[in-house]
C-alpha cells in the first residue's frame, strides 16, 4: 500500500482530483441556487405569472386584423366583414367603433 509517499499518484493525478472536486462543488452550488430561485419565486394572486401568458399583450385577433389591414393584405370590405365576425355581429356590415 502506498499512502502519502511513493509513485502511487503523480502531479497530474492530484491536479485532476482537485479540479474534479472543485467542479463537483460548483455544480452542487449552481443546482442549489437555481432550485432555490425556482421555488422562491412569488406567484401572483391569480395563480399565473404575468410573463407566462400564452399571447403577448396587444396581439389579440382584432390587433392582428388591424395590422393586416394597415399592411394592405386585406381590403376595406374584408376588414369590416372579419371585424364584425370577431365582434359577434352576423350581418357583416357593422363599422368599427371610434375608440
């Protein structure tokens, strides 16, 4: 048996063991910090975080339709027809409110 003397472990072996131990503890600390941050995040009263919404604010169907109309992808008649459909009108001749 070779303990602290003899050719049992040369300089590279000690270096590799030291680096391995250091990386192990860094990994443990990083996982601990990430786990703490994930579990300690406060949730709003509604239960859903405001940044986790499925649709970004301002990108509802009427907004998308208005953007398509502004780009010229659809004409005036089609815009008003689709807008009336979105708002629940069955006639298709309603004009958008000036709001």
